[in-house]
């Protein structure tokens, strides 16, 4: 498990600037397969052999999201799940977004 995956998401109350530049690049290097899009959100697509496996994965992500009180945007269909993560309160990225991404990466697919 990565160092990020062992941390807990911290609820954002606003008033903090979103991460930018080098801070994003350093954290992105710790979450395999996630892309930072326009310094605003994280995005990753997961592929599965069928609808059931996609749904099972979505349910596991939902469980983590509830535990962490940090909820991603999840889009899924037959064989594919796309997850977008960002901190809505500041309309950008915080360390908690990368923590959630790292935790999602630990799900046994």
C-alpha cells in the first residue's frame, strides 16, 4: 500500500487554495494511472470484462468514498468505469483527492 493510501481524507472547509504546479506533479507520481486534468481534477478509466465486474468495482469505490467522506464522480457502463476526483468546495485539487485515488487503486480488480 502506498503512503497516500494509508492516510485519511480531510474534509475541506474551503478557504484554502487548490494545489498547482510541482505539488500536483509530485502527488500524481504517487497514484499510478491517474491523470491530472487542467490542474483541476484527477481522471482514470478502469476496464472490466463485463457489466457485473464494473458494478462490483463501483460499489467498492462507493464504500471507500463513504468511509472517507469524499465522493468522486463515477460514470460506468458495460466493461468500463471512469472516475473523476476533485474537491468541490475549492473547485480544484487537494491532497485528499490523491489519497482517495490511492485508496481506489488498492481495490482488487
